[in-house]
C-alpha cells in the first residue's frame, strides 16, 4: 500500500482528508504540496492524473481519486476498522451524504465567494453580500443541528468535512454564539478533538494569517 495525497494544507477540502487520515491512523501517507498560485495543479503531469486539476487528489497505488468527499468515504471504507464515520445503515448514510452535499453545494461556494477575490482580485475586504451569504449558511447549519453531531449522535464524515469549511468561513465571519448557539457549541466540540487539532489547525492557522495579511 502506497498512499500519496496531493494538496495544500490551507485548503479546507485537503484538511478534511488529512483529518480522516489522522483519525483512522493510516500510516506512511506521502503528502505532496501543490502550489496553486504557481499553477502546479495545471501542469501536464498533474492533469494526466486529475483532468479537473483540483486538490485534494489521492493516489492509492495505481488508483486515483479526487474530491474530498469521495476520498474520505473511500478511506473509511477501505482503511477504517469500524465504519461509524460513514455508516453502512441506509438511512444513517443518507443523512451523512445529505450533509456532505450541503457542504459542497452551500458551505463551500460561500467560502469560495469570500476567499477567492482576496487572493486573485486583490480585494482588501469582504463584500457585504458575501458576509450575508455566510450568515445564511450559518443559519441553515444551525437549523439542522438537532443532535450532538451534524448527522446524529455519532461523529461522522459530515462533521469533519463541514467543520473544515466552517472553521475557514469563521475567518471571514466569526460564528456568533448568541445568534447561532448550536453551531457555536458544535464548532467548539469539533475544535477540541485531538485529530482536528493535529490535522486541521495548522493549515487553518496558516490560511488565517495569509488572509489577514491581505486585508486592509
């Protein structure tokens, strides 16, 4: 088994995969940095591996897969000793899948809208309408947090992937505990997990410092 992960530590989807690797105690994973600002994800070698030129991209011997949700589900299915992170029971898995689609369809687009102009359009502040969109996805997350974790009483991939995104949205708009008490409590629970501290915090801190250095 030779696992190679291509990415950049500041990326929330990459951090989601790193958290799952840490949580599952998968040994000897090679991490190869891909500098997006230098367009390394669009060179010929990378495009042969992933025509969508996205990170994270995972290579498991001769098998290649991209998209953080697909990668994390694959890792749990292949390397997880127990499957609670991605339940096999139909309704539980459907709930986890729904939350993962919520991440890709609602949370992450709000993040891209906030962060991309800072890096590529030299904006020095967040647009008010972007902050409003983040508030809206916070409200939606608050509404679905009816248990300890996003998809029920057990920690799942839904928590890991959504936390990677929401902890980054927090850079643009900190979660207000008075307005979103359940979301605030959930983010605190996630942040205190050992594997989150080890695999999410370093990249999050790096991105936080970089974004703030570009703001007016």
